[in-house]
């Protein structure tokens, strides 16, 4: 067996296998929207009585406020999904977004929305770990995408070449609590990884990767408590038997996804699952 075939076999066994991720989102993105709405990510509750949609927009606003985008900035939305964050940022913060996703279905949906709204936004089918641009960007943005990647240390180093000196990288992602034993990881974290097609590391891991990639961390914050209500709503979703019947029609992967909802809620409550954000800035040698 060749080295290449061994690598491919190893990648195929990973929960964040790229082919499975692309196929997963191609099939069920429209169902995601029926579950979660326009924005396919966690909400951020401030008062506690906000609607899911309001909480999701509050998450975007909170991160965008920390990023402090300048009007007209060219912003790369990494793992853009259907483009909802890109459109929101363009409308409210007057940035010029480019979005990338490995899901053809998501890219098509984002492009169709952009065309219908006559929005100044571009969406590309591209693997974030192999991004390739002629131009550089003023800022990077990513919501709950990086934990899908194979090699996050390499991702940050590679991506940095497409960010202008002094540019900001603002993102949220999913993490695990430091210090979990192998047995705890298998019991508490592995079901989340299998269902959500990701691999979870710690916030300390990301901090070291960012530093190695030439970034200075301006903000590191855990938002687990403010985002936990997302999975209270998630349990409401899977309480509907029709959702399970729908999932069964699409095979084991969709069922594994729904099963992960309970583990996510438990992870939020126990603190073993962590929702966090980083705002980091690329070094500017001219300053």
C-alpha cells in the first residue's frame, strides 16, 4: 500500500472527512434552514428571552464589534455556508464579502441569493485548507467552521498569506475542555465529533496555532454560557418524530447528526464542550 493510499484511508476514517462534509451539507442544508433559520449557527443570548433569530444576529454583531471592520473592507468569510453572515455584514457594516465553502449546494444557494438581491458579494467553491487567491483581504471572518479542518495549525499559517499586514481574523469555533482523559473524550466528545463531522481541540491549542502563524491575539473569550440555549432549542427540534422520520430517509449520517444534539446539550451543561471566539491580528512589519 502506498503512502498516498494510507493517507487517504486515514482521512476517510476521520469524523471530519471532507467528502462526507461536502455531501452532508449538500443534502441537508435546506433542512438546516428549516431547523435553525437563515443563520446556521449558535445564538448569543444577552437577556435570555430573545428569539433564536435575534440571538443569532447578536452573535454576529458581538464578533463584528470586536473585529471593528472598516467600511468597504474586503472580508473573506471562511466556511460561509449559504452566505447569511456575509449578507448581514455587507448590509449592516458595509463590507465587501467573499465567501468560500466546500459544499456546491451551499455555494449555489449563496450565489442565487446574491443575484436576487443584487448584492456585491462573491461566493466560491473552495477548500479553506487549500485556499488560493491572487488578491489579499483586509479581514477574515469564520463562524463555526475551523473545527471541520484536518490541520488547524497549517490552516492558520497558510491562510495568513492572503491577509493583509495588520488585518484582523475574527472567528468563533467549537472546542473541548482541556484535560479530558481518553475515556472522557470517547464518551463525551466523540459522539459530537461523529455527528457534527468535526474534530475538537482546546482553545489553548488554537492560541498556539495562531501565534505560530504570525498572529497576535487581541481577544480570546469563552461564550459557552451565553450560547447554551441553542441546544435547549435543539432538543425541541428532535422531540418531533417527523424530524427522525425525515432523517431516516437520508441514511445513517443524518441520524448520527440528530443524535449528537443531546451530547451537545450535555457538553454545554457540564463544561466539557466549549464555545469560544478569537480575534487575532496579523503582524504589520511597517508599524
